[in-house]
C-alpha cells in the first residue's frame, strides 16, 4: 500500500477524487480519505503551481492511520451533537475511554462536512472571575427568541462555579412573579444560593426603590448584584449559554408551539448538565459533576484511561448546602429551608418528602447520605 506520494501524484489523486468521490479515490490510492481531503485543502490554499513546488516537512513519513472504530466513534459523537467542535468531540470520546488526537478528530469531521467557525472578534480585556464553590453565586438572565414567529422569553438561572443550569422557563411574557418563582423552585430543588447576579432589566431592578424580586431576595437573605450598564461581559457565563442555546436549538429547529419548544429545551438542558463536556471546566467535566462534587473522581478515572462511570446517576437535587453570611455566621439549609442547629439535630427526624408510612430505616439511610454530601461540599 503506497503512501509516499510526491506532490504531482497527490494532485492527480485530488483531481480524481473530485470526479469519483474522496472515499473511492482514497481506496484506490491506498490512503485514508481524510488524507486526500487534506491534500485538496492544500491545493486550494496554495494553488496548483505552489502545491507542486511545496516540499513536505517529513517526506516519506506517511500519515498516521485512523482506525475504523475511532472514525465511527468520532462521526457518531459529532452527528449526535452537531454543536460540538473538534475539542469537545475529542473530550466526549475520552470520557468513553476512546483516546484519539484532536487533529485526527478535526480531519474526520472536516472530511464529513464540518466547517470551522469564524474567529471571534477581539473583546475588551476584562478580569475573569469565578465563584469558589457551588451556590456561592448564581447568574440569571432573560433571552428573547422566536417560536413560530411569536416572540417568547427564555429565563435561565445558572450556578457560576459549575455552569450547572439550576432552572429555566420559557414564557410568552415575563413578570416579577415568574422570576421569583424560578428562584424559589431552584432553592427548593438544589439549595440556597448566597448571591445572584443579573442585569438591570425591569424584572430584576427598580430605579425607584426595591421591586418585589429584590424584596423577596432580601427576605430570604440572598444578596443581589447588578451588572454595570452596557457591560454584558459581567454576565459572561450566562450570556455565552444564551448564545449556545439560541444557535443550537432555536435557530436550528422549528417548533409549532411554546410547549414543543419547552420540551426540546428540557432535553437540551438535561444533556448540557449531565452529558456535555464544558470547555470552561477544563474540557472534560460536565456541569453536574462539578456542581455535585464529583470532579476529582472523574479526573482520576480519566487519568487512568477509564470510561467515566456515573454511580450517582443524574443527580438533580442537593439536599444540604452551607451558606456563609456577611457577618461570618454559618447557616445550614435542607432542601432550601433553614435548619436551626441547637446542640445538634436528628437528620432522620427531618421530613425529606417521605410519606407518613416510611420506616425509620429509610430515614436513617437518607440522612447519612445527606451528611456525607454536605462534607464533600464544604471540602470543595
């Protein structure tokens, strides 16, 4: 199987590929079709004359073969997640125990129709910040999208530390009641956040006194911070998430009703929280793993070359979280409600949503699990 072709032979193969197809030409030439695709890119970039004069840096070295199983895995991950770039595909494969270089991933993707995104415009330099633990800070924003030519609003709340989506709503109109309801549901489901960062939209901010959202947060002991006017970088994490949801979901799929859009959004959020490696978390972790304190275990598995396991399943509830008050006091919340600590407490005696016919053994088991998770959160 000959691979040490000179430039003139490569050009002949490329021209033949344009006639009979890249895979067929590659099969005749005895090389991988991504190799022929690379040659075509060089011809287009340099022009035929310069391509013929070009001397490869390592003549005769050949190109590393991409295994059939690797190629299949690359295409499957990308087709299942068309919004992924080569790095995300590589990282998703790594989580499955498949090791392949990002260069190989890019070659396979490009040969199958992937087009590199345009370079982002340079933005003003700004100091990057990140919360130090789950629920220390949440970001909240409202995105305007269209469903069947009707304007609707996506309201979303994310954890700054982990990028985990704590809650979302798809609404035909926005109101302060919807904002309060979303935060309340997130607190009841995951625990109490210490601070929320928003823009100065009318549902978040009042120029004359405090609105009902601000009064609700004050009553609950949650700090509210507003981004500077005309400075979206402050809400960078949630703004980036908004752009991704819009480009990957609402700009790609047609929904006849708001309910259809909500169902699709729910599936997208579940995949984002529990399946999608996040570039902001090192490229290998998914938001749920960082939010629930599983990052160290996952990174250890990846370092061993193991497939990432999921012993906790798709955990969607934080039973306990510890909040540090501005005065240095420490409060313990169970399912978002304050738990008074006076000389210790009996976790098993607290109602975790069990029916009245639940036995004490189940309560003890739940309590032990909650306590261990609390310790993990405090250690992060």
